[in-house]
C-alpha cells in the first residue's frame, strides 16, 4: 500500500482527498455508494463532533456524517500529490 494512502478517519480537516478503495465484509458490496462514496470521488473532512465520532465530510457538494468504524474501511490519498 502506498505510504500516502490512509484511512479516511485519519485525514486532516479542510484538505481534499480522493477515495482510493472501500473495504467491506460482504463481498465488496457497500452501502456507501448511496452516499456517493466510491473510488475516484473527492472527499474532505469538514469537522468532527466534540467526541471526535462521528465526523462531517463533504462529498459531491453534500455533507454527510460518518462514524469512525465506517471511515476506517475507506482509504484515501491526497488530491494534491504534494501533501
């Protein structure tokens, strides 16, 4: 795995990332596609709740909340390769 690829819950706020892959226990089928979460999609952490779980992400112009247990199965890389 590339050193710049990391789980979604570990990204800093305010920077754009690209979804690299999503892992699921059910034959690779995820409910995440309904939220616009699929490889190649841009995603940005907006803010976390006071308890740090869940967090708000911007995806395709929409804000969604994801718990860390879901975000740990989504792997992203920086949209700007210099990051």
